């Protein structure tokens, strides 16, 4: 059974979410304000956090920021009554895995939760060990979700780390943009291949000595991306 933390101040919504999560065989813990929710998120282990954006005492964006700052990478499904695109982008950039705008249908909510669980399972299947990876001037400390470049820590978003870890775990293997979307973002993102391109570009800007001539993350033209196996074999 998966443990899920629901941080939502509207008790009727919280109760409804709990009922349907239990139908998915989840254990549910509920918090009705941001401070309580943050304490639970930092001190307990969960497989998913359902997080409302507007909360008393501490808002959802700050909770998400603090959770990621403490190197906790539990998937976050953010809920909000706001439809502003800036809020959505900010939430995803801070580290939320998906975003649902109120009012939402319960079927859509369940589909999003299932997609997140499928994505986590897919990552576990694709990356079947947690051994650290050293290649060139890059070291990936998997258990700590830490990446060092020339012995200095890189500040990567959760998705950037997952992307680098996945590619580096399979040097020479080309992943299509659709495959990367399915594994790292979930099936609901099909059709958003530009999301992969933008993350690849940001990741390259952080790890490549010369972004115009990538050494680590290579493009397989017309197909997708791969990690340079020649560096691995040096």
C-alpha cells in the first residue's frame, strides 16, 4: 500500500480525496494547514503528496520549496483554484510533478494519481539499481539525489536529476522524446515533446563545458537523446 499525504484546508474536498485514494489501496494522512502539512512531509515517508496551493499559515508553493530544499523528492500533485498560467509554471518549476485546477472531476484526479504511480514504477523498472555513477567530471550520488560537477554540487530540479540519472544509467541508449515523457512525466503529457527539449537544454546548460558542442548528453538526430557512451568507456 502507498502512503499519501493530503494537505488541503477544505475538509469536504479532503474527505472526498481520501475516499477515492483508499479505493486505490492507499493509506491517507490529512493536514488542514500548511505548517502541519510541512512537518508531516519532512518527518514521515510518503509515496505521494497532494498539496493545495492556497493554505492557512503556509502556502503550497512554500511547502513544495521547503520539501525539495530538504532533498525530499516525493511526487507532488498540486491543487489550486487559480487558473493563472504563471502559478502553474511556478509550481512545476519549484518541483511539483503535476497540477490540477479546481474544480476538477474525481475521474481526472484518479487518472493523474495513477499516472504518477505508473511513472514512479516505470523509473524503478528502467533504473534497476541505486549505485553511484561517475563519468568524466560528473558524479551522480543516487541515494542522495546529488550531482557533482568538478566536485561542486549542481542545483538541479527533480526532473533534471531524473533525466540525467536515466540517461547516464543507460549510456549509448537513445530515448525518444515520447519515451522520456512517458517515463519521467507520465502518459498525460503525451503531445508535449517540447517539455523534454526545454529540460534537455536547461540540463545541458548546467553540465556541459560547451553547450554548443555537448559532450555528455547527445542528440540522436530525428529520434531523441542519449548519454555519450564513449565517455563512460574512457
